[in-house]
């Protein structure tokens, strides 16, 4: 009896954690998609969180399963916003959240209808990812891609708002049908993603030491060279850098920024060294950064050999 209560409490805590992680990820995407109107953002956020919680109740496979579903929902929202904005720019505002919900509702309905067989399928594939299912994944993914391409290439984006709204519903209706037909393949994909994430999480334990060492050395080099740049610039009679094409003295924060940009070889171009000595110092930092990268790669490969599935 006590064990049963403990299991129920554990499932509730896991479901709550899944909801928090999902809400955080989807809130980030929904806030970025606010230019579509806050009605869409709020609706999409609620639908995404509800979907992950519903799928967790149907397939209680743990945190990583929910994370994979949340990631899939985030990708779906991004594609829906980008394609919808280009293909149906003048669709009625209320139609956007409705169109977003349609495939999700169809997929959840299919999951509930075939729940027993899908639960068995999920249980069989949780422990190990199987890439032999990839052709079936690509099949429904390509079908949805065809709908997206046809939507983008059609001339409906120049039609009236009513016509664009109707076309949006038609496109999402087709994707809803694809979601229902391909529900088994989609569930298997989510389970395989969860299995892959589980394996990655186990391997990360063996990578923490080289990762921490790499970050520590990176920080030390960035700070040290940032101080070199600032001190050299401060002791010089003339500015050693240009800021947006004009000679300027660097502040300490700007010197640190230039150091990090140089070490990562990003090269924004907002600060340029104009002194030969500073250029040599920057070149030394670039070479040091490459050596640090090689060191990090070598340590990660050594740790990989000691991790799960390694040879040592």
C-alpha cells in the first residue's frame, strides 16, 4: 500500500517536472513568436504543455521522453509560424491558433484510440533506439514537407483573408490526416529519441571532467589575454584598436569581449587591432585557442573510451 502511494507521488512529481520543463521551453518559443499575436502564443503554449502532459499519462516513459516531445512541439511551432507567415500572411488572427491545434488534437485522439498497442510499442523500444525505423519516419515527414512546399509555392498568399484562412485549414487538415495515419511511426520516433537521450545522459557523466577542465582553461586564457589587451592599450600613447573604423581606447569589458571573440575565432569586426604588437598577441591567442580545442577533443575521446560502451 505504501509502495503504491510512493509510486503515485513519484509519477505526480515527474509529471510536474515534465510540465515545468515543457512550459519553459515552449514559453521561450511562444515569446519569440509573439509577433504573430499574443492570442497565438498563449494558445500554442497551453496546447504544447497539455500535449506533453497528456502523452506522459499515455506513455509514462520518464523525463527524457517528455523532453523529446517538448522539443518536437517547439520545432513544430517554429515551422508553423515561419511557413504560416509566408504562405498565409493575411489569414484571420483567430485561425492561426485553431490551425496550430488541429494536427495536435488529431494526433492525441489517435494515441487515445490506439492506446494499448501504442503503449506496448513504446515499452518495447524504450531501452534501445532502432534506426531501422528511419524510412518510415521519413515517409510521414516528407508528406508533411510536401504540404509545406505546396503552401509556400501556391499563390494563395495574394488572395483575400477569407481564402487564406480556408486554405490554412485545408493544409492543416491534410497534416492532421497524416498524423492520424502515421501515429505509430511518430510514437516510435519519440521513444527512439528518448532512448538516445538516455544514452547521452549516461555518457555525459564521463565527460564532465574534461568539459569542466576545458571551460576552466578557456576562461583563464580569455581573461588573461583580455587583461593583456587592456594593459597594453592603456600604456600606449595612441589607441591600439579601432572601434567601428575609428581609433578608440578599449574599456576593460571591451577588452574581454575582444579576447573571447578572438579566442573563439568568431571575428565580429567591431574591434580591430591596428598595432603590430597587438596583432602578434592576437595571433598567439588564436593559436592557443586551437591548441586548447585539440586538447579538449583529445580528452573527450579518452573519456568516451571509458564511458558506457567504451573499450576501456
